[in-house]
């Protein structure tokens, strides 16, 4: 009605002609729609933009304790109707961690990875474009770009910002070229495409209007999102005892409950001191838990570790080795922060290189990642074999992480590994390497077991009984 029958991204205010109203859709809903359609269909003239590469990556790294993309699960690539509502998982699917792994597989296609990854170029370009669009639409504060060393996260301070130019030119032209070359079923739905175009033009126009006309010092695009309102509405629905549509009485009751709860409960970040204790006597432990009798630590695991340390194997530039190098970079970062010793740091680091083993790091490096030395990568490979043997034995070891680390440190201390480390730092050095590597390995193993036995029921329509959704 206000647009004279044609949807436009900005209109004049009906009561004040000097002001403008900008119409846009929520960027969180848009990225969820793009993710769902990306997983459901192949896009492009010949279907070159396809999610099969991401699904192949997920299936390839199943069962591995060191993965190229650690966080990706079944909920990312095969989500149910309820799981598809998660914005975080939709953003993660297009994140640089996933595209970096796809770039590595594309480089190694036909060598150490499947030949089908050689055609992943258009898919990677699409994912990078969508991810950058969402990052530019989700600028949240004025310090994020400093901590992440990511200029795209910086607040908008000028109407001539290069990012605004990219949104209005390169991004919209990319979508238009992709739409022009394919059939309607090989692209985003008409509604999603128009919403994406309208939101981009509206947010860019609103940002320029606030900076030029209203004289804002800076603009944060996350403030344009309707997520806080929807979060409040969701809390209102849950406060009524269900997640369904509620009536007026339930809404009023939920609002009163929110107000009373906010008055009674003091926020942790407030300046109100709460000296009362809310601990219940019924929840206190009255007796010591029985100690579980466990078998001894696997002797064959320690023997394997000692044998591999004596005769290290030569590593091929595979995807698993690149994932090891990625973890090695974080281990080197911890050693750099904990041990202020240049000779010790030089043992685990090296200059940036174009080696295939370092490809996973290179594709995500914005200037702050470290490249691990070959000696560190070889030691991590030995520790990986060592922990895999321990996990395969399924022994009831009390405190498995501590036992694994302590046995590894004692075996490595008696070997020639890291012999150039300073004597006064050697024990702390070995403990940091073992702990910072074994802990994510155990976590990845547990997440892998959870993902393996994760059962999903495909629902084509909302069930009448809420028990189905709870199960």
C-alpha cells in the first residue's frame, strides 16, 4: 500500500516527507533459506553449484579424530525441520573453515582426494560470496575487526565504504548472472531472491542515509535484525508451556512473568550485590561416590608410542596431514603464549609456506596463524596413533585424559624428540604439546560417537502430538 503496489526498498515517511522508511527482511532468515535451498538443489546452468561437495567432505571425515572441519555434523548437512531453524549452523556451513577444506580437496583432486572435488570452484565461490554477505550484514560492535583481524567486521563510518560498493555492485551482479544463466529450478526461489536483493539495497541505503543525512558516527548492521524481538516472542511461547501459537491471555501472563522474574532475579552484570544463597540442601552430595575399579593403562599403547618415536614415518601431503598441521599451529600458539623462550618457539614454528600440508592454514590465514614445523607435525602424528589405540581398546580408565597425557610425557621425555628445547622448559613444553593435542582428540571422538548414533526422523508436516518433537 505504501509502495503504490510495487515493492521498493525505501519509501517516504507518510507523516514526514523529509524522512525515509527502509523495508528489509531479516538477514538471519535469509541465510537459513539460502542454506536450505543450497542443500536441497543444485544451482547454475549445469548444476555446478552443488552441496554434494560439502556432504562428501562430511562423510569423508566421519570416524576420524582429527578432522579438516571439526564442527561439521549431521545437523549441518542433513538437518531436520527443527534443526534447520538454527542460524549458527547455517552460518557455519558457509564459513571459511569449510571452504578452506574444499579448496584443499580441490587442489589435491586426483592425488590424495577424490577427482570429483576438481569441479568445486563454483561451489566455493558461491559459499564465499554468501558468507561475506552475511558478515557485512551482521557487523555487531567496534572491536570485533581488531580481535579477528577481519576488516569486513569493522563498523561502517563512511557512505563510500568499499564494502557497501561491493554489496551494490559485485554481489548483486553475481546473483543476477547466476540467475540469468539457469532455469528457475536451478536457482534460489523467486521469493528468496527478491528478499535478498531488497534487503541488500535497503540495508546499504539505510546505512548511507544514517551516515550522510542523520550524521551518525558509525552504523552496526546487526541492529537492523529482528532477532531480539523474535527471541522475546519465543520466550513468551515457551513460558506458556509449549512452543505453539499462544492466545492473548498466555502472552499477557508471559510478559508479567518476564517482568517479575527480572525484578526478583539480579543480573550477574548488574551493580546489585546478592548475598543470599540459593543452594538447596537436597542437592548436596551426602556420601562419597564409589570409585570405579579400572583396568591398567594399555601397555601396547605405550609400546607403540615408543616405537613410533624411535622411527618416525614420512608423512604424505594428505587431507589428514593438513588437519594435523592445522592443530599443530594452535599448539604452537599456546607454546608461544606460555613459554617466553625464542629457542623453544623456533622448534615448533616455521615461516609461512605454500606446501600442500599447510594449505588448510594458508586458506584461513588473515595474518595471525602460525605454521608448525615438520618435527611438531611428526610428533602429533605419533600422538594421534597413540590416542587412537587407547580409544579403540575402550578400557575403563579413570581420568583417561590425564593418564594419556602423563604416559605420553614420560615416554617422550626419555626419547630424542624435541631435543633442541631448553632443558629448563622441556617438561612444561612436553606437557603443553600432549595436553593441547590430546584434549581436542578426546572431544572429537566423543562428538563423533554422538553424531554416529544421532537419529533423525524426517517430518514432512508438523505432528499433532508434541511428544514426537520432544522425542
